[in-house]
């Protein structure tokens, strides 16, 4: 199994797709962070656009930008399995590993690990930009206060788990374009609406789980007011989504003939 | 040893493979021949656990592919429509297979060299020609030096030199004791290497015989001689039908041994003796067309 996981990690590293996903997730992170830096404490029409950096919520917002690109980890996971079908490399993959659930398990682990690594990259870039910005603006420069460790650690974990969920979803849907449309449509439309309209349901959805793990709302707005699971509950929920998708896929789409 | 027993596969109403049985033995190149759509690819994919049979069995050394321990080391396979990630280099493709199956990565450069891809090893497969992809598929198949080789239309896209090389390569492997099963829809690709042929049409075996037997049935022999008139007369006496064209005699009704005896009797020097290629091609066509219910 370790050999299979290592092979999957090499598969990811040996094409340039991951670079694109990394660039996109970093781009979103920097965009979110840029907004915070530009607007924190700035007066607009006589009112502060965002509370000043002395407000703990703003500090949290700076660091929460690290998780702005989690959706790209889901897309990375989706491509990780649907790409095998798209390029017909699935034949070779199943020739090497004819017990198909083992390949799927190795991919789940590999993409989780890769997602964690991406999370670390996003966190490092966020800290590298946020810390000096906060210092310049006179905010807290402590990485231990204001829930910052939870936000950053949670981001790393959430990114790993999102890649895993994407992999399970991709295995189930098989078609790359369809799976990406489902993921993006779900996250950007269905979930965005449900989170606001029915927060009690929203907390059980993937984005709600990310909010629970990172203890921060993605983007703007008061995350504190929404129903939110405990952090461990959020992590367990994402893991459950990924594993449930993968398990259903194992007994349905993954068993299909490869012709 | 490859054993296929009463193998059947239905895709909805399509009987792609219909009660197929045959064996491929070690030390032999077994040609798996048939027109397009005959069910060759489906059969090979069932052998390799990629397609689930509707009924019947397909075994490699007595086991199902999926039950083999470290299958890549036991069976090498290169299948039609096997893809490569266009953004991955040839070497990385092979390294991934090594890692996943626990094979040492030392063999990678060796098989790349063996298949003539040494110079392309670091290039992304997206820029490869069809022939180069076939070579890479072959390199993947032989990566772990498996004793069983299953190749689906490996000559597709190869240039003449590549096809020549492939023949020699398969011959060499079989002579070393490998079981080689190679499919083709072009008889000419197989007739010079195969020891045994299994001809399929519409999912059924229409012929399963040593190649020599099939060649023997072909419509006649080509005989070139320095003494055509004398030999033609002798062959005529031996009961053969002879058509003379300069120093070339097209003979039917007499086998190669018969021609040899006639040549000895006539004191004729032979400069060429072989099966009429078009005759063998015709036999193949007749066998498959008969099954398809049409005229050759
Ligand atoms: N996935 C599939 N769904 C439906 N029909 C298929 C599928 N794969 C193959 N077939 C059909 O099965 C038959 C045999 O195909 P194939 O095994 O590819 O033949 P060959 O390799 O000899 O050309 C053909 O009629 C083909 O159309
Ligand atoms: Mg075919």
C-alpha cells in the first residue's frame, strides 16, 4: 500500500497540473488577503469598511484568507481520478493494481497528503504577507493569539480533506467536466445559498465543515453567527464525505468494464 | 500458459465474445487474428481483468489475473487504447509503474533503450507519434521481464523497420520460453512470427491451428528455378497444377516436400520455394468471411 501511495504521489508530481492548482489556490488566498489589507480600518463614507487591525476578528480574517482556495484542492482530487479515465491511463493503473479498491485507497491517502502540503504552502504564503502587513498597520504580530494556530492548522487539514473529498467525488462521477461542474456549482451556488438560508443544514455541508475546522468564515461576514460544528466534527464530516463517495464508487462506477 | 474457456461477453445486445476457447503455450508466439470487431480486444481485456466476462473463464497460469500476486511481474500487457498522460515523460510513466508494483527502477532505462526510446525518455508523451506510443506500451509490458506477454495490435502505427524489429523481439522472447499472445487484424503482421494462430470472427473461434498447417492449406506454392521447363513437367507428372511465368512456377496440389522430390527427379536447381502469400491471405479471408456469411 505504501508503494501504491508513493506511486500516486509520483504521478501527481510528474505532470504540471498540480502547479496550476497551487497557483490558483495561492491566487485566491492573496486576493482575499489583499482585500483585508486594503480595507481594514479604512473609512468609507464615514464608516469603517472593515474593523481595524486591532480588532481580533480582522486578524482572524487576515489568516483565514489562507483557506480561500480550498475548492481548488477538491478540483485537484477530482482530476486525480477522472484524469485517469480521460486519458485512458486507468487501464494501466488497473493492470498494475487489479484490486481496484486498493488503487482508490492509495489515491485517497496520496491526495490527502498532497492537499496537506498545499495547505502548508498556502499558510506559509499567507503568514509571509499577513504578518508584515499587520505589523505595518499596528495589529497583533503574534501567531499564537486570536485563534491563529487553529485557523492555520485547520486550513492545512481542510485542504488535505478537500482533496480527499474531491477524489471520492471524482471516482463516483468519472466524467471530469461533469465532476468539476458538480463541485463548483455545489460550492458556489447550492452551498452558498443553503449556508445563509438554512444555517442548521449548512453546517453539515463541506464548506460548513471547513468553517468548523478553521474556526473562521471564508471571505467576509461574521462567521460567528452561523451554526457551526466543533472542529473535530468538521474534520470527521469531511472525511466521512470523502470515504462515503469512495465507498459508493467502489461498488458502482469503479467496478465498470474498462473498454 | 494462457487458457480461455467458453469465454462470453455481451455488451447489451452485442455478443462481442461468444463462447471462445483457446490456449497459448510457453515458448510459442500465438497469433490472435480476426477482422475488426471480431472480439479480440474484448477477449484480451477479459484476460487482464479489465472487463468482467458474462460467462466463462480466462486464466493465466491457472489463475485469474486479479488473483495474481504482483501481476506486472507475471504478465506484461500492451493494449489498444491504453493511454499515457500527455504531460508525463516516458521515463516517469515507467517509474510510476515500477513504484506501484515494487520493481526496481534500474530497469527503466534498459527497456527504453530496448524499445528505441532512449533519446525520447525525458520528453512528454503528448509529443509522441503513434509508433513511439506503441514502443512505450511495449516497454511498459516488458518492464518486469514477465513470462507471459499479451499484446493487442502492437504493430499499429509502427514503421516497417519497427514491425521488423517487433517480429524479432517477439521471436526472441518466445524462444526464451515466454508465452506470447499477439492480436492483429492483418495476417501479414503475424504470419512471419507466429507459431500458432487462433482466428476469430464475430466472437467465435473459426480456426485454431499451427501456422504451418494453415500455410500448407494455402493456395499453392511459389517456386523459382533455373530449370523451369523440366521442373514443370515433373510436377505435372506428380499431379500438381502448374502455372509458369518465366522462371517462376505457381504450383498447387503438391506440397513443399513434393516440389522437393520433383526437383530432385528433374535435376532442377531451386532458387526460391515458398507459400503463395496471396494464397494464405485468401485462406484467412475465406475463414473470416465464411463466419460473417459473406463471399470472400
Ligand atoms: N464498451 C462496449 N460497449 C458496447 N459494445 C462494445 C464495447 N466494446 C466493444 N464492443 C463491441 O464488441 C465487438 C468486439 O469489439 P472488439 O473486442 O474491440 O473487437 P476487435 O478488437 O477484434 O476489433 C464490436 O462489435 C464492438 O463494437
Ligand atoms: Mg481491437
